[in-house]
C-alpha cells in the first residue's frame, strides 16, 4: 500500500535555511524571528529570497528598520576570529605506531591542540578520517565534537551464539547463503514490510526538528545494514575462558556476527550538527572538522539526544537482523554480545572529573567490559574483556584497520587474488567489492599483539559464510 505523500510545510524552518547554506547560530535564529514576526504576509519563496538578499550583501542592510539585526549578526559571524589552537599538542598514547599512517598521526596531533581537549589515545587500527582519525579516542571538557563521533553514529558489533554443532555450517552452506539473502538487506535496499520496533516511538522523533524529518526513512531502513565494511556472517566461535560473562562452557559453537550502524538517520544527524558546530565554533582550516558543541547550549543538548537515539536505533537494527536469522535457524541464542563505537560517553578521568570521551572507531575497554574486535572476512575476530588501561582511555581497536584506501584497493588488487584468499580461508562470500578484500586490511594478529595491555581474549570467531553489500541503487524487495 502506497504511503500518502506529506504536504510540504508553508512555514519557513531552520532546515530550509540550512539547506540553502544559511549560517547557523545567531544569524539563523535572528532570521526566523524576523520572518515570523514581520514578514508573515510573504509567501515562503519570497521569504527565502529576502533572506538570501541579506545574506549576499549584509552591509547594505545594517541600517534597515527590520533587517538590521540579521545583517549585524551575519557580519559579526563573518568577522569572527578563528578560535586559536594551543601552540603545542598534549602527549598521548599511541599503540602500534609503526603501522599507523602519517595522516592519522597528524589529525590526532591537531585534536590534541584543541582548547577543550583533556586527553587522547590512538588505537593500533588507526587510519586517516575526517576530523578525528578512525581509531582516535579523545576526551574533552563539557563539549561534544560531531565529527569526533563520526558519521555512522553508534556503529556496532553484535554476536549471537547458538548451541549448534559447528559441522552444521559445512553441511548446510547453500541453505545458510539463502538464509542470509532472505533475511538481510544492505546499502540501498530495504524490506518491503519492515518489522516494527519500539525505538520508533521515542519522543526525540517528534521533539527534535531534524530527527522528525528523518523518521519515515529510519522506519524504512529498520533491520538493514549499510554498505562499505558492514557485514552479517555465520561462523564458528571458540570460547577459551570458562569464567566468561555469559556462562558458556569452554568449547566451539555456531555464531552470527554483524557489523553496521545507524544508516541515514545517523549520517544526517552528523551532517546537520557538524554544520551547526562549524558555524558556532570557527577553527583554523586544519582543524575545522573538529568543531564542537558546548553541552550547555541548546544545539549541544539536541545533538546529545539525537546521538543517543541513533545509537539505540543501530542496536535495534542489529536485534532485528539476529531475530530474523534465529527464527530461520529455528534456534534461540545462548548468549548475545554487543558493543558500539563511533559514539561519545560521559565518563570520569583519573582525577574523578567528568569528561566526554569520543571513540571514533574504537571499542570501549573499561575493566571487565566485554566487546568484539573483528578481523576481516577471511581472518579471525575476537571476543575480548577490557583491562581498563587509563593511558588508552579505557579503549581498544574496533577492528584490523585499513592498510589500503578504498581507491588504492581497487587499483591494486584483483578479483582472482580475493577469491584465492577466501578459498584458502574456507569462506563463502555473498556480495562485497575489492575495497573490502582481506588484503586491504592490517594483520589482525599484529593489531591484537599491540593491544595486549588493553584487552584479554575470551573467545575467537572464525567467519565461514559472509554477506556484504552488493546493491547499487535504492530498491524495495520482499
């Protein structure tokens, strides 16, 4: 049944102006206040044209009877001096420095010069990203950096462990491949009839304007996975430590492991609030993607609520993926392990003071905290227990980490190489392109060796049947 198309709002909103490149902060609020007070008789398009005229030439309106406050706010923002970085970076712990590219180190050095920075650390899977490097951990004073969290807010790992003999996988490979095709969707595909979930009733979907606009798409993408390095896979898991948090005897089991995030919901929240932060917090060019939001401001509080919603939404998607597959297997899981990265947490530093800890592509590893660190589609992943290492800000890597950019992988690697690598590992692959070939990643065993002081290994997961994105355009499928 086709949904009725929503009638476009006739009232000018902040989203309308931001979409036109209008600066956020004081100019945005002033513009809306003037329009809704003095120009209600104009149509929406005429209102936009008027504001665009002021934005294009604010000096011509600084004495205008009604538009002067807007012109003055725009001029003041344009003339604002960038916030100065500290002249010297603070020292920070680096794990596996010899395997980390210079671009990632430079980005972390800049982050350590922010006036809001408390401490930082770089994980052994680190590589260059936007703003904070992937694998970067940054603790700040009462401020959150949207690009320090990342675009895929709340991206996470989730594992279900089943009391099924591991021989089941080899005997039923074709059946499991069909199971994955029937019960998972990637990239721009969606289920024709998404399963409902209580996450869609959260008040943030009605109370935060940018989130409200994303609700329909978020519902459409429930229970699906993103593209890139996101996956759902069947494999075997060996539990080494009988004193584990999920009461599983040592031994081998069948497991489902998934990696995905908050889809377009998180990406749009990240994009919107990054723009707000960059307008609110002008920084030098080399640091502009590290713009922050003070948590005492309305924008900072909104982002914090929206970020937490996106993280919970990502978790709901994983739960639905695992529920669908468990139902298809006809088995209930014995245990579920889940952790997220690309997030910010309120934690205490060594002195007991509250800080905001950003883990962009880093796994929480506080003392006793359980997590999953995957390898590649052809190498093991690990169930780990955190050791609570203060120098690492209670963190560990979130995977193997790239050794080749996606572009480099496409130029350097071949399909034949990837097939040979997968065949040697005994892995069947559904989907995925060369940019996700195992050879494009660091050696997971070396990465784990670099962080032996950060986590202890409780179990080892071996992928056997892997599904990743292979779809090129948005379609609905049953």
